[in-house]
C-alpha cells in the first residue's frame, strides 16, 4: 500500500448553517464598524482539521495515510475514531492544551465565515525527516498548519527530494511573499482557491505564467464551479461531480485533495486526477461534517464513470 505523509491540522469542527445570505446582513459602507449576529438553525461538532480530513478520504481511496500533526488533551475520542478507521496515529504529538477548534458558518450561497483557534496545532513544528525515512514515504502534502511548521516541513521535503503538495489554504495571509515563493518553488503541486491565488499573486508580484514556473501542477479550485489545473503549458477545466443533495460544503476541498493525491500516485493525466478529486469531494457535500461520509472503492468507480464517462 502506498504511503502518504499528511502534515496539517487536527481540529474539532463546529459546523453551523445560516438559512439566509451574509450579503443581506452586511452593509458594505459600514464594514469599518461591523457588528452582526447570525442566528443559525443547525450546529454539529465533528472531527476535522486538514490532516484528519485528508487522511480519512485517502483511507477510503485505499491509500495508507500517515498523519503528522499535534493534538490536545481532549483528543481521545478523535484518536479512537482514527484507530477504528485504521489510520496511523503514532506520529501525532500530544500537547497539554486543547486541540485546535474551528467554528464555521455557511450561508445559502455556500459562503463561509470561519473562526479558528490553533491550540495544540501551534506546536506542530518538529522535524519530519525521521518519519519520512522510517515509513518510506512516497508523497507528502503540507496542508494548512502552524506557520513555523509549514516553513520547516516544506524545506525538509525539498532537501530530501520528496515530492510534495503545497497547500497554504486560508493561512496564506500570514506568510510573506518570499516565504510563499520558497515553499511553492520545487513543489510537485501548488493548490489554492481563486481568492488565495489572488493573495499569492499580490504578495509575490508574480504573473500566472511566472507562478507556473515554480511548480509542476498549479491547481485553482473554484468551489461549485469546479477547478482548473495548469500543467505542461495547458489548462484543464475540471467540472464538479453531481451531488445527490447538498447539505454542507465543509471539507469538500480536503476530499478533493485526497482524490488528487490518488491520481498523482497512479500517474493519471492532469484531467483525470482532477476528476478523481471532484468525485471524492462530492461525497462530503452530501453529509454534515467532514468525516461522516463513506464509500467503498467499487461504488466510487461506478460513480466516477457515471459522472465523467470514463473508467478509473
């Protein structure tokens, strides 16, 4: 079984739905004195965090994920969940404070407001060199993590010549342009949503063509509009897979990343690996929470074929 190192956060997600649109309650000319309250009609507490979500979806796809993250004194139930799903937890570091916590409110347009407390995650800045050697890791993903940790881990992976995905996520604003350049340069893949890509360009002062020289694959996710993959001077437009219903988009991006990793490990074309990501993501939006969906790989193949008219 192929091994993937997953660096990122472990967190408890508090997921809330706002049965209206944020834009109806925020006055653009009063942003400087913003004072709003959104009454939510649903609240659930789920296991989450970028490392946990990506690892969970990788396991569903038949890949052996190794989580490298920090957790807190309240992590026991989450650990039992990972153990039941046969996801390695022996490289999780435990800190005497609370596990990271994420509070997410989603409106009717799938816009999200997120509040995140790093907690134990802020201590995830230890070396990963020993783990990579011991486990014979084939690929790594550096998903949103503590600032120092992401800087260290991308540097170590570069030094060890381990292919990695650079995924700064919503934490992109905390990095300088030079830091972003160093982490992206030489990566196998850099993945950002369209807003994050704008921030990346603003901070680095690079054109899209210049960004493409830093990384082998540039992937820009577009939410319900799908994604774009830039590879070998070509642009691939990846549509979303069709959901049976849409309940909660939280975690869809992490599931997409797991599908992307599956495609990379199996040497799929850029177009096909993006479609695997899209198919993986669709299961998440059909459930509340980020690790509440399930599928077996035979059913996944059927759904992939139904959506994209090709085999996996």
